[in-house]
C-alpha cells in the first residue's frame, strides 16, 4: 500500500455494530490496496479499540443525531454505507435518517448504499414505513444510490435456537410462513460489494433460500443430533410463553407482530440478488445454524 495515498474513501455509519463490523472486515478484504475506510461511530473510543490494528481504517465521530458532526466526518468521503438505525430509539428514527441524508448531500457523497426492508416500496407492515420514507428521502436528495433490502438475519432466531438447545423445543406462531434467512455477515458482505462496485441497478432484494420454522427445527436437530420439536401455537400462547421467560413486554409485542408478519407472507419471496452480488450462494441454513450454535458455547 502507498502510504498516505488513497484512491477511494468508503464510510460506514454504525461501524461499531455487528453489521458494521462485518462490513468493515469485508471491505478490507475486497477493496483496492490504496483505498481507505472511515468508520463512523457514536462511541469513537469503542471504535478505536475495535479497529486499532487496521491501518486502512480511520475512526471519526458518527452519531445519527448530530448532523453537523456528520457533515464534518463525511468530508472527503466518496461513498457511504448507511446502516439503518434501530427503531424505537430515543431520537426518532426518521429524524436520524434525515440527518444522515442531509449530511451526505452537504458533504458531496457520490454514492450511498442504504440497508432497507424487503420490498419496501410495496410492503404494508409495522417495520416497512420508516424504510419507505427513507428510500424516498434518498431519491429526493438526488444522491446516486443502491437499496440493499435485507430479508431477515438468521441471528435474529438465536433465542429460538437456544431454547431448542436447552429444552429440545421452541414455540412459534408464524404458521407455514417462510423467511429468507441468511447470516448477517452475508448481508453485510453484499452491502459492502455494492459500495465497492456502485452498480447502476438501484434495488437489490437480498435474501437467502426460503425456509419455515419447521425447517429451522430440522436444521438444529441435524446439527446437534437431538430431536427438536417446533411447536406451532396461537398468538396468545406465543406471547404467554415469552412473558413466562421474562421477556420485556415491548420485546414480546415486537416478536408477536413479527410472527404475524411472517405468517402473512411478508418475508416470503424468492430472489437471487444476494447470491449474484456475493458471487456465491449465501451460507446455507444448516451451516448458519451450525455457526450460531458454535458461538453460543
């Protein structure tokens, strides 16, 4: 690498999170030798610790709530990976997103990748509205972009996988609804590849192969060699089970809504966009479950 000379600067906002860290790691392995990564993080001390051994990574302040600081941190950056913030945050999510888009436009970002929701332009559910609005703001800002519409992280099912390990069973209320599960690291790698390649295509429906919760139970059983009983229950019984385990009420409400969304088929559609962008098939359900179980020990 030529010291002090970088041909492209990529910024990642939310770099401290699991998705952000995975994106940083993939970028480091895939970008040109003279390129640089700007890791934007609210907690810069944590980011400096995470990325201290990476010469191509520079940490800058990146709070979603501080537009002025974002404008400053995005100076001389070419392309931005905009990882959507968490819903129900103290600072309204859409205000956070508006800050990032305004800062990106002011700073002269040439290309932006936004992590969105499946079929966001036509979805009608409690998770989609913020993403619909954010996609609209990005279009209105006139920033060249790609929307990485991520289906669902397999890691989101860790609690069910843990229950299967502990009890030999888990409960669900999603019926035969299917999900395009893939590992978070695969979604992050896909987004990073979009950032590097800046394709003309603007919408990417990222998903793994379609599976239901019975398939998930079989995968867990195949990995552990022990039977797993996936128990389909009513919405009321699903809520009661989570409450009995001490799950906070807000999380119970979210999880129950999600199960209904899956039952309705909102995450059930086929797409090979992720495989195409990765240049390989996403990690399989079986291998993904194996990886998650290994991380729990």
